[in-house]
């Protein structure tokens, strides 16, 4: 049985990773500039998106695996197989 596995390119995920880092830094800067409520909201949201982007960049977190009689796709460590 032949099997081919495709993984998403890291270069396409890099803007989301860098954007979430920038969002988190902006939120921290807002807290230091005394915009406390919105600063905390911004850096918490940025931190959550940062964690999500790191998980998506891990090898094996998402893939497409093609076989002769079926294909399998995985997203955030969950897999689904279609015959």
C-alpha cells in the first residue's frame, strides 16, 4: 500500500505567529500606559492566539495522508479517516 503525507508549510503559518506576538506585546504596552482593562483583554487574546499558533506549527499537528483506498486528515491532533 502506497502512502503520501502532506504537511502545511511553515512559511504560511509564520504571519499568524508573528501577528499574535505583536498583539501580545501591544497589550502589555497598553497596560504599562495605564489602559488597564483593554490592555489585559488585548494581551490575553494575543496570548491565546500565540499558544494556538505554536500548536499549529508543531510537526504532526495537521496533515493530509493519502493512501490507495482512503485518505486521512488531521487538525490539532485529531484525525479523521475517509474510505
